[in-house]
């Protein structure tokens, strides 16, 4: 299967169309793995201290989510990994949350909100966190070209409340659903422009556009590599327009990368799909020169090994960990 880039109208039109030629693999409990440092966060939020009971709870929510949208990340338990703490500049992110008045963190492609829980656990105010993703009932055929009969009323963030046994009262982060390539959701805003409107009420956001020029931290984990080179540049420019012009504001994340820029073929569940990857050099050049004025940001990036045997025919590949900080 190939990563395609059909417009939002096609996504919505196909939202209830099943593709009979594809069969999602059955869930496999033996793939379950929870890092001890992440387990602390799960236990704290859920109130489940027993390891076996916690596992049973997670398996139950996984099964519910898989019926809604059988993404590979749900099948192989990748949603349990709180990778936000591993990106460059994580300590600076926490410092911004403590010290900057009205600091806002945007988690792009947040899925269950796992990373949002991690940074809230470490001290970033939950009420200042905004997550965004497609509705679970709106499958993104830009990603996998596979469509399912889905429940259009269930969203990832709601499943996240089930996963962590939280409520909007106990975890007051906010969620905005929509296609980030739809201008009504997020349009291009000059990265150096200063917003001239009042700070919006985060609890009433219907799109990301009111946040333009106001977000202190943007986190985009395993997101950019879902799209081709042209769309990655568009996405970078759109997110740059959301970033606050105050020095220290940052965009960060992680995703598949390579030693050389290009299109690569990966295998999963005996199927192949193509993916566009930046190299360290081209990734840095995109942000420092194409998206932002050259010399106006500091880009930190590194390639690390990332082992994922759960369903991967090519079990080990390089991961690009990165951050872009305004100077």
C-alpha cells in the first residue's frame, strides 16, 4: 500500500467505505510492552497500581480502539510509548510551561494523548495543552489508502480518557479535530507576524487558526513522515505560523529519517508502503532557510536506532529526533 495525498473531501467521502481487499491482523497480546518509566505515568493517571490489572485494562481499551480504527500503532502498542521526553530540548519545554505566562503546547497527531500525559505529569499545565488529530471516524487515506466502517462519534482523545481513566475535569487538556491540510483548520500565517487579537479560549477552539502566533511549543511525533516532500514543507510552514515569535518558542518531534533524503520502501504485515524521508542535512535546511529566515532558529537533530519488531518486516530503521527553537 502507498502513502497517497488525496484532499480532505475524498477523506470524508470515503469515511464509511470498507476496502474488502485488506484485512487487519488480529490483536496479539504477546506484543504488549510497557516501559517502567511510562508505567509510572499510566499508574498515576489511571489509579491502577497492579501491573497485571493495568495490562488487562490497556488490552481492553486497545481492543475497543482497534474496532474503531485498526491502525498499526494500536496493534503493536506504539501508543504506549511516551517519546516526547526524548526529543531535544525537553527540559526547555518544561521550563516554558513553568515560567512563560499563557504558554500553550500543541500536540499534533496526538492520537490518545499519551505524550500530553507525559509532559503534564512532568509539570506542564494540562489546561494549557491542546491536542489535534483526525476524528477516528475520518480515516486519513493520505496515510494508508485503507478505509473501514468506523464509528464517527468516537475520537482518539475520548479513547485517551478511557485509557487513562481520566475526565475533562481531572485532565483539562483540550482537543481539536480536523484535517490539518484544510485551510479552515490551519491556514498559512507568516512565521514572523505578531498576532493582533486576544488570546483565544482554548476550551472553545473549533480550528487551529485562532492559535496563529500564540503557541509556545508544538510537538509533532511520528507525523511528518506520513506525507510526501511537498506536504511536509507545507506542514512545516503552517506549523511555523502557529509558533509564538518570542525567543525560546519551539517545534519538536520525531519520525523516520535516513542518511540520505529520498523515498524508501518499508514492509509491514507482508505489505509494502513507500515513505519520504529527510536526511539530517535536508531537514535542518528546510527549517533554517526555507521555513524560517536563515539564522533565526536553532535546529537540533540526530538520527537514532529505533527497533520495532511488532509487525515490521524491516524491524530496525533510523529515527530522526529534532527540535527547532526561535532565537
